[in-house]
């Protein structure tokens, strides 16, 4: 299956539809059914103790699968998360960006299922793993 949106189109889509978070994320790599997203970690992502907060890691997982789905189906702002399960495995490294490697496991007409592994930049041990399901709106005729 071929990509329907490239890296630049995904970046522009995020900036136009989600300007409040667009600068927080960067598409690092893209191929059919797979994407790598960088989250620029700043003070707003930290919880007491200086580690990246769970909601920030959830946001990275969610954005990663969202953009992976859009890359495959085209610009569809109303694709939405219907389920997410996230496992926090270890504390992210202080001061490091987070890198998400996401892949779509199943892409149907109505649902997409994906898996995300999140790492501290420069570390091979994952800090979190998430499984997400997205609802895809029906095609317009």
C-alpha cells in the first residue's frame, strides 16, 4: 500500500489542524504503515522529579499513530482514538527528547490498530509501549 501523505504534508496538516501542539513534534522518518516521531521535550512535559509526564508520553503515542494512519488514508481530521493502552516501563532520560517508532498492524475501512515504542533519544531501552485503535470516518461519496 502506498503513502497518501508524505512527511511535509503531515507536518503541514498538523500545523493547520493542531497548531497548539504542532511545534512539539517532528516527523523523523516515514514509510508505508510506519513512522518515527520526535517529541521535543521541554519544561511543560515534566512532572515533579524532572521526568517526562505520562500524559506527555501518551500524547506522543497518540500523535504518532494518528499521523501514521493519515499517511496511509490521506488528510482526515476526524479520525479519532477509540482505545489506548500504555505501559510505562522505565524513567525517560533527563533532558532527552522522546522518539516514537509507530507501526500500523491493521488498517481497515473503519478501524486502524497500531503499536508504538517510545525511547529516550540515544537510548535503546524503551521507556513506554502503547497499543492504540483509531476510528476512521466513512468515505464521503
